[in-house]
């Protein structure tokens, strides 16, 4: 019986663990949190559409049904490739086979001021913090007499025109137009600004150009100002500065313009590609260590001349492959090289509106939105979570109302004079 | 048009605002949070049975439907009775009539060490913190080799045998026996201890003795050690010391043994009774200030020789009375004195088991539990919240499973060597 350790329980780790369960080996699942996070819906928690609990699933609840698996909540400090040990925050753990899947972090490209003042969405607590912040900006604006300060409180700058930026901007606009407009009679929705800043010349550049154009058109209809070919140069507590010198007065900067591999990738002593991702072999292992697979956002693998994108479907397929490859190796068989089967991509823009692409077909509008809805429900783990999410979405769809707009935490009581960033 | 300010949106403030809505006056609702909290179910959030969102309701969602009301999120610093102004964290607010309903806080009776190391349940964030802590104790115990430290991690001391202590101890026991026992194959439930410490000679002393005896019997069947006529004398990070010298090694001390009026009560310059509660006149106003009513936990009013209890029904009835009395005074009518109509009290002990008393009748067991369930659902604000709570309770009742057991927040990653209190 071999000990197979899976470090990181995102989409990749989850898929690997599911495949290895019941294989007769000792499968140890590691994560710094005690839950799997359905990251693609984090922006819905940040915009008060879903509860935290709806998009997080306790890993021990999975382990119950997966024979031979166990869970350990720990932060990984480093990997000792030679002695085949993980050094964790609470001790060591030796392995026979290792699947590294600790994912990615936000990339601010070295802009310290932006990093200090921006919100980003990687963790569950960040989504709650951002939700609290958005609602607090409205509470403050409601009694702010100074027009300039009031305008900054009600301006939201979203950086990055990929799926996260587009989905967040759309959801934020809906929150403002349909919910907060009724909650705050003191504020006219036309006083608010939502600005989407993208460095490229279009939105959703990974999809066909017509879908990006459709997304832009829909967002603009909802009142989003889309600035293409624009870059953020700097930021402080009261404004965002663009590279062309434009200053946007705002207390809220949301950053979704870059991701980089988890810090662990750089500490392995193996070659890394762009965004710090570990260069892996076609069987997803690293050179000289067939017992170590690296998968998901952490890993850089070229296919048909381009690096595979940092997306959940890639991680999921790699997780299953890595698990099967380990079982094959134990049985003395060499696995065939990994090949990603691209099933498409999608992004939702708002209620009844989305874009999707699969193979050579592309969809947009209501049908794409229904597909997005069903797929996300299907992939959400657990019957109860699906029911809860359906209930929230249904409630919102029919009543245009969100009931989760709570400002939680002890921090909500303190109200300093200036705009407050998450680090202040 | 008079300006009527309601300070505090607990049960009392909510009831007053509902009564004053549409009266043609300018009704301002103040609270330090942007939601009304259904406090009686806080212990269910702390034991992973309900989400935060299910027991909190945005006040602005209420204000939408209540004509003439508005909301302001602010902390009250002091009241200037002479100039009829509230001094808030973000400025001042003048009033013609004031209803003070800022409730109560936990009373540690001056025991600084206990205050430092104990968990209590007054705020929503405290419930989430306590839930995280309980789950974290199990995560740590699962890999703690030292038997003494492991035992302390798995020992939970609940102080106070009133409804909160009894309900929390019962819910904690169910969480451990039915959920965590399956989540943590590394831990045998018999390794865990739940100790309920009560200074009086029985539990639920506000109810008939037979119900207290029943509660004790049920809790002991569930494995709770009930220590009557026992007082806590001191506490540190690794133990609780009783007055008789007994030391209970534990990392978790839950305190529900006392409440005192909100700090504001003592700053008014009017006479206060026990627990710092403001002594009020039979029309709920304070002497010399017929324009200021004090209601709920903050107020001390004797009826039939005893002070009215600090309970939601008292606050609710006083809120409605104070609102009507203000409208009467504006119309030039003196209100009849307030009289509390006692409709009974209840406490739930576990799945299918509760005690209730109404008039001269008392109930216990399954029937009392069903009544408890229906009443709490009835009083929970909002259709969606009722559905969510029902869904959670139904799911738990039939599957004996809770899906909310997430360890959230950034704090969950850091794991110091010693047991950690909420302040560490």
C-alpha cells in the first residue's frame, strides 16, 4: 500500500482524490482550509447573491464516502523532493507519490500600491470582505454631504476584462440597479459609476471576438463604462491612476487582471514558465521525479503550441489523469501523455444573459445563460448546496431581490473618516 | 411631523418601528449593524446548524416597506437628554421622541481572566468565531499525540444553565455525536467532554422545576456532565477553575451565565437597577423626560413584585407600547401603564426534545419541540429566511448531517502551539 498525498483540494485535487478513492492505497488530502471552494462563483458571494456556505463543501464530508482517504488541515511550507517529505505548518508528512495542486494567487505584477489598495477574489473571506466593503460604501455615501467624496464612495473600478472581471462587473451592476437602488432612497443609481478597465482591445479575449463584443454591449447597456486598451499604473485610498494619466476617484478597486502560480511552485528548484508555473512533462510529472505530479493552475504544459489555460476544467482533467497515472505506475505501466479535451468556456454577464463557446459553436443571450446555470448547478458539490443556490438564484430571478446584503464582522462598527482599504 | 428616533434594532426596536411605520412621522432607525439579528438562534450558527444569513435580516429591506422610516448605520456614543440629541460615531442626530433599545451585553461579573478566555454569544461574528474554534479543536485533536492536550482540545465547558446554556450544550452534543463523530474517524466521541456548570441547584430555574429536571436528564443522556451548585472562579488558556478548587482542562469556555444592560444605560445620569438596567416609569419613559422611552433588556420595570425578564417577548411588547404611547402623547393623550402579558417560555434540548411553559401548563418532549420549531419559524423575519431555516433543519433532522461546518476566515490558517482563545 503506497501513500499518495494530494496537496491542495481545489478542482484538481478533488478530481485526483475522487479517482484514487477505493484504490486500496493510503490517500491523504491536504488543504489549508477544511473545505473545497467552488471558486467560479466567488464573485456571487462578493455581490450578495450567494451565501458563503453555498459554494464551499467540507472535505471531511467527502472523505467519509471515499474509502481509504483521510484529511489533514495544514499549510504546506515546502517540499523536500529528495527525502519525499512535505514540510507543513504542523509537522512533516512523507509520501510515496505526491500530487501538487495548490493553485494560483493574484498577480499584481509588482505594483505594491495596487496590491495594498485592491480587492481580489481567491479566498472565501475575501468575498465576504468585498461584500461588506461595497455595502459600507453605500451606507457612508448615504450621509456624505461632500459631492466629490460621495462620488468616490459610489465609484467602482474593475480591472481585467476576463471572465472574472466581466462577471463581477455585471453582478455588481445588477446589485446596484435592482437591489441597492431600492435599499438606498438617498442615492440615485445614476450617481454610481462602474468602470471596467482592460489592457487588451476587447473583452473575453480567450473567446471569439463576437462574444467579447456582445459582452461589452450588454455591460454598457447596464451602465458599465468599458475602457479598452487601458492599464492601471497606480492607486491610493481615493483614486486609481491609469497609464495615460487619467485619474478615477474611487474607494473600490477590484483586481482580476492577473494570476500567478502558488508560491510553492518557485521553491521546488525545477524550471518555471510564465506566471511562475512549473514546467511539467507530458505525463504531468517533473523532471527526475516521476513520483511528483504537478497539476492545475500551478503547472505549465504546452498543447498545440500554447500553454493550457488556468481554468477549472484543465485542473479537473489533470487531476483524474495524474491519479490514474500513479495507479498505472504502481502496476508497472507507463501512462500515455496527457491531452486536454477542450469542452468550451463561458461567462455570465447578468440575469438572462451569458456567452458560451464549445467547439466551433458559440452561444450568447438567454440560452447561453440557461446552459451556464445548469452546468454550474451540476458541478456544485452536494445536493444541499445545489438546492440552496437554486433557491437563491430563483428568488433573485423572480423577485430581483437579494437577502444576503449583511455587513458582517466586527470591522463594520468602526467607520474612519477616509475611504478604507481592506488593509487599513 | 415629529422625528422619532429608535436606537437599536433588536426585537424591541423592530416592534416599535413596525408600529410607527406609516404614522406620518419621520421615523429614524439606528443600529451599529445593518441587520436585525434573531438572537435566540445564534447558538445554532455557533454549532454549524444554520448559516449566518438565515438569522439576520437587512434593516433597509424592512424600511422599504415601512412608509416614513429610514435607516442609519451608526454606533451611539452618548445621549444629550437636555438638547435632545444623539451623539453618534459619525455625527449627531436630534430627536423629538427617542426610543432607546440598545439591549444588553455579556456580564462576566468582573472576572477579567474569564472575559479574556471565554466565548459568548451576542453578535453574529461571535457565533462564526465560536463555530470556527470548535471545528479547529477537532482538527488539532485529530493529530495531537499527547493524551492530556488531546483531552483538553476535546473538552467543552458551558457556564450557565439558563436557556442559552442548555440549548448550546444540547446542540453541541448533537454536532459531536451525529456529525463530527463521522467526520473524524481519528476521534472517538467518548474522548470528548461537555460540562455544563450552573450556580443554582437546578437548570432552567425560570421554569417549573419538573422541566429543569427533564432538561438535565435529557442532557445527561446525551453525555453532558451537569454540575449544579458550581461556580467558575477563574480560567486560563488550558483550564477552567471552579470555586471548589476543581480544575477542568479545556480549550473552550462558553459563558452564558450573565447579562447586563448596554453601556449606554449607565451614561444617561438616571437611576439604574440590578445589571445596570435603567429604572423606568410604568409608561416606559425615564423620570423628567417623557420624550425618552427605554425598552427591552436595557430597561428595568417591576411587575407583580419582580423585574421583568430580559427576553425577546418583553422587548417586543414594550416596543409596540412605547410606539403607541408616543403617538398618543403627540395627540395629547396620556397612555395607560404598560403591562407585560406573559405568553410563556421555552427551550430546546436537542432533536425532537424541548421544554415549554405557558400559563399553568407545561410541555416537554416531542410536542414541545414541534411547538418550538413552528414558533421560531413564525417569528423569523422574511419568507426566504424561513425557507432556508426549514431546509437546514429538515436536512439535519432526516439525514443527521450539517453542511455548514466550514472553518472560515483568514485566522484559520495560523495554528499556534497552544490552545488559542478568541483574543489570542
